[in-house]
C-alpha cells in the first residue's frame, strides 16, 4: 500500500516556550486561550473593545447587566458542555425558553409559530402569507444559495419580508443575501410553514420534532458575558494575559510564518513577538492586517462578496 501524499500545508507545531497571540476576546478566542493555558502554553489575548465576550457579551450600565443577544447554551457535543460547566460551575443554570419579536405593536413567538403569527398579523395578512407560501412551495426558487432564497422557499416571500429579513439583518448586521443558505439550514433546520402549522394544530406530532423549538436551555446566571468574564479570570489565574483596548492592526509574517502581532492602544502601537497567532476577528480584517501584504486577488477575496455574492461568510 502506498503512503498518503504529504500535505502541502505548513503545520506549525506548538513547542514548549512558544508564545501564541489570540486576536479577539470573544467566545472563540477566549476558549482557545483557556485551553492553551490549561496545557501550560504562554498566551496573550488582544481584544479591541473594553469588554470581553464579543457579540456574546453582557454589557454593564449603571449596575445593570444587558445581554446584547440572549444566548442559548445548547449543544449535543458533550466535551463542549463539560467545558462550559468547568468554567462556570453552579452559575450555569437551566432556564425555560421565551423569545419574542416585537413587531407592529405586538409580540410574536420566536421561532415563529404559525398560528401565533397568523393570529397576530390579522386576516388579510394571513391570507397573503399563505398565498405567498403556496407560490414558493409550488414554484420554489431553483437557486438556493443564500439565506433569503432558503427561507423564502420554505416560508414564502411575505413572511420572509415581515420577520426573517428584518430580524436577521438587525441581529447580524449584514444583508440576508450575503448569508449562506447552509447557515439558515443549520439554525432553522426542519422548520417550515407547513410543519409549523401542523405543529401548532398538533395534527402531525410525530413529524414535528423541530430542532429550533427546544424549550429549555442552559444560561449563565448573570448573562452570557459571565461565561467569558469568568474565562478571563481563569486565563489570568494561569499566568496568561487578556489585554483590552488592543486593536490588532498588523500580523507580521516571515516566509509565511507569523512572527509578531501589532496592536493599537491608547499609549501607541505595541508589538507582541510570537510563534503562533489565532485569529478570531473577521477574515476581511485579518487579510487587511497581514504584513507584508497579500497579492491583490487575495485582498479582493478578503474584502467581501464576489459579484455573485456567494463567497462571503460570517466569521
Ligand atoms: C443576538 C444574537 C444571539 C445569538 N444567540 C446565540 C445562541 O443562542 N447560541 C449560540 O451558540 N450562539 C448565539 N449567537 C452567536 C454567537 O454570539 C457567536 O457565534 C459567537 O459570539 C462567535 O464568537 P467569536 O469569538 O467567533 O466572535 P465574536 O463574538 O464576534 O468575537 C470576536 C471578538 O474579536 C474582537 N475583534 C475584532 N477585530 C479585532 C481586532 N482587529 N483586534 C482585536 N480584537 C478584535 C471583537 O471585538 C470581538 O470581541 C448569537 C448572536 C447574536 C448576535
């Protein structure tokens, strides 16, 4: 049997004494830093903001805590769940789910429940939603590459425009046409208007086990940010650094290997020599930061969607 061909990728092995810089103090960056710290490696996390947690943070104002997004901690992956418990222990509590969209002066269940939505929107809207759904059901868009196409094919254009488009664009800050269909499939797997109606009417109990509709999940007692604030304490407790207000502007490379990361701070630019870097900021800001600069086609790809709008992906 012939040996497998060697991988052309340069894999950089961690050696004792190596320093790693993590760009971004959100869930991904802090988890990476925490796991490396546990193994005894030297890590420095550079976070641009004055608070950790990224979009899973809990902001504090006049002693009150605000979750910028309610975060369900729900996973089927046991090691991930174990890690959350390891960090938060008894502060990780079970809570019943209640998510609602405030639209046109009324509250609507989220994920959408057909009967609740149709009742709240009134008879005329309900009729047009069903007609628009039937149109999409019988004549679906043959191309299903982005969030808009995926949701429209399952819910109809009318319901997509009323709820999914506005909600998703506000929460994620990017047009639905720039979000890949796989993301929608992963988040609202198994849900469609027909299934939701059957579910609401309890007609089809067996076929309506819908992944998004779990009604209890784990939550940090003081909001999702507590997970990441505690994680920072643990990382610092193991002798490593999490530095706030450090905006990474350059990732220096020599012969394709990272040698340092530079960050802008209130006191000026600071350089962090390192053997490894983990990026959790957006791909577009990483590509911009690479020093020396990358070839033009890579820059263009890094800047955003191609003219077909299919190559961009949320970090
Ligand atoms: C409203 C809402 C609800 C959500 N609900 C859930 C949920 O219920 N369950 C769930 O699992 N997920 C949920 N998510 C998704 C979850 O928040 C993200 O998947 C997660 O935060 C991604 O973590 P991250 O570390 O990759 O990125 P981010 O959270 O974006 O963190 C990246 C960090 O990098 C920093 N950064 C960026 N550029 C630089 C730079 N140049 N220099 C230094 N630092 C930089 C940013 O300030 C940020 O702190 C939700 C998201 C939102 C918006």
